[in-house]
């Protein structure tokens, strides 16, 4: 666990020091959400109805921009080869890097979403569940994204391939994240959708590093 926590701290420090990936993700999120009211027009009722969908889609696309750097930087400087042959299992290496990505990208995006909800006339009573669903759902974004990042590690200009691999995996998270936020305006409540979203993230936390480690071993062969 000492090695695991040290790797997480190292990746967080590198991400904060570089700042480019975090800034790009947050900037893209801000631009996409800001342009939506201009494109859809001044209908506040329409914006309120689709606010949850816009915020979730924009968050997923913004997170996608930084997924490639989960393993890429360490692969380029040779650190990933050392990590792969070290005492820490490759599954825990993938888990540590996915966790660091969530802490440096997923959480900032989730915390920025309520602020951007003001631009979309999001209902005030939806703000608590919006924050909760994004904090619960974004681990799936990082841990599933690590699979695509590992599979496209050696691919030249693999950004498009990464998107093709990862975006279908995000569909359940997107559906239940939007459903939980939208349910605050209806009589059904948010319980079922929120529980399913939590289950998706837990499954991603368990299975994502295993699949990412298997993909990395294939890359090293």
C-alpha cells in the first residue's frame, strides 16, 4: 500500500505541475456548456429539461481529452517499463494511475458542473443530486478510460481510436447519470438510478485495472 499511495501522489503532483491536461479538460467543459445556450436559443424551459444531458455529455467528452496521458507520459520516459517489472502488480499500477486521473480530472469536472448548470437554467433542487451523481459516476470514467488508454498506448495518433473504444463503455454511466438527475423533477425519485450508477462505478474500479493491466502486458510483448 505504501508503493501504491506513493504512485498516486506522484501522478497527482505531475498532473498538477504540468497543468495542461487538467486545464484543457476544464476549458473544453466550460466552452461546450457555454455554447449550448447560444445554439439552442433563449428557451429557458428547454435548457432546463436537457441541462443534465448536456452536462454529462460535456463532462465525458472533456474527460476523454486527458485519458491518453494516463500511461503515455510514463511510457515515453521509460518509467512504465520500470513499474511493470517492479514489485507492485501491474493491476495496482493501473489502479493507482486511474485513481490519480479521477482525483485530478474527474473531481474538478464534477465540482465545476453545478456552476455551469446556472448557464443551463438547471433546477435548484437538482444541484445536490447532480454533484452526487457526478462524484459517484466519474470513477467509472477514469477506470474504464484506463482500458482504452492501455490498448492505444503504442498507436500513432490514437486519439480517435481511444474515443471509439471508450465512448461505448461510457453509455451506461451516461444513461443512469442523466436518469438520476432528471428523476428529481418526477415522482419516482433518484434511488434506483443512483444505485445502478454506483454499481457501475464499483464494477469499473474492480474490473478496469485488471483489463488495463492485461492490455499493458500485450503492449510489452
